[in-house]
């Protein structure tokens, strides 16, 4: 099944679904192997993995390159956190084309101004985008996509910026009318009150996505009962990896030895497995010549060639290789 179709089915599933953050090809592979049906390409996590701030300091092409590795490494859909779309409607159109080319299933954009600032940093001081301008960006994305199942998720930052329920509903309705496939309603409160108030008014107008990073104490069943479609666990692999790397680095530095950590970390062969080294080994047997001059698949390569003349330089190189 196409990745785009997989993601659309998550949005319209008859049960609450979940996706988990990843920030590179390795972490994306781990998300898939853990059983998740989708991946959140987190802007915060990708920026952190690159060692820069979540303020659009990583260019959109750098983000795109990382997401391409993630897409290549997995068979489940990716929802890319594309911040504000990296510009105006025209930037958004180009982004959608490039995401589709790379097999990315969906994109999420937020109604703030470029360059954005992370929603949990001085959020009340962050201005929101003009509603009509942002709606135009959504429409441009939907008009550009070639795959009918490609999804655009509109992230509403009204609660984050200190506005109330009325503004959140106003923006969500405008973005839905512009063609958004789902609304991501964001909140930074330690309780889910704002989200639940929104769900009560929104009902089933279109699928709703939430990110309970701050209100994680709320039982998941509450969100299911409220009608939420999709939950994003948004930054937990990057946070877990930082904790593990800090501890390991400290232990090695203090001990000047690998003994304290070797039994606590995965063996190198597990890295090879995640990299799919076995596939390359099998491919080498099929495509590379073996030492007796025949091809690994049984053909006669005549010193690594399938017939014809070999130059003196090539013959010398074969001797050196042997």
C-alpha cells in the first residue's frame, strides 16, 4: 500500500492511532520495528540532531535530505513537521513536489511567521500568521499535490500564543475550508483542558491530531473518548538518545575504559543489522566477481569482465587486487 494511503487511513481510522518521532534514518527504522504505523519527522528533533536551534536554522533542503534518508529506510508513512512551510505559498508548492518525489506521505505546517520559534519558548510573544494568507498556503499545497492521498495537516497555534478557544475554532474552520486534511491543535498547558474544549466544539468536522508533550499525565483513553484521531509522541527518541549518549560519554571519560559501558549498549552487529548489511553481502555475491575469475551468480566474468579485451592496466589492477 502506498505510504500516502497508509497515512490517510490512520487519520480516518475507527480507533485512536499513534505515531512516534524520528530524526534520521536509524531512528526511523527503530520506530517502524517498534510497531508504530507512522513516523513524525520532528522539526525540533531534526534540528537538534544537526546541532542547531529549532528556529529554521537548518535550511529546508537540509531537512528534506534527512527526511529522504528516513523515507528510504522505512516502509511506513512519514508526517513531516515543516514548520511554517519555509516561506510563502510558492515555497509551499515546491516543498510538496519535493516531498512527493521522496515518498513522504504528509506535511504539517503551523500558522506562525517565518522564521519560526519553538512553541515552548516565549510562546506568548510569537505572532501568528494572517488567517487568509495561511489558508492560501494550504490551498496551494493541495492544488500542487499529484497523489490524491497526500495529506496536509494544518497546525493551529492559537492556544500556544495565548489566544482563546474562539480564535482556535476560527482558525481551524478557515484551514479546513481551505482544504486541510486534518487539524493539529496544539497546547502547552500541563492539562488537556484546551484540547478537550476544542474537541467538544469541533466534533467530527475533520480529523484532529494532538501532541501531548506537556499534558502527558492525561490518560490516553480520554483522548479516544473525545474523538481525537491521531496522537504524536513528538520528541522522545531524541531526548532518550541524548540521555543515553551523555551517560555513556561520561562513563567512558571517567573510567578511561570501555568496561563500564560495553554490557549496557548494543553490540556493533546490531548497528549492522539496522543498516541492513546482510542485503549488501547478498548483493555482493550476485554482482561482484569472485577470485577465480567467475561471477558470484555462476557466470564467467574472465577476471571480472563479461568478455572482450582488457587493457594492460586493467590486467595489472586485477593482479594487484588479488
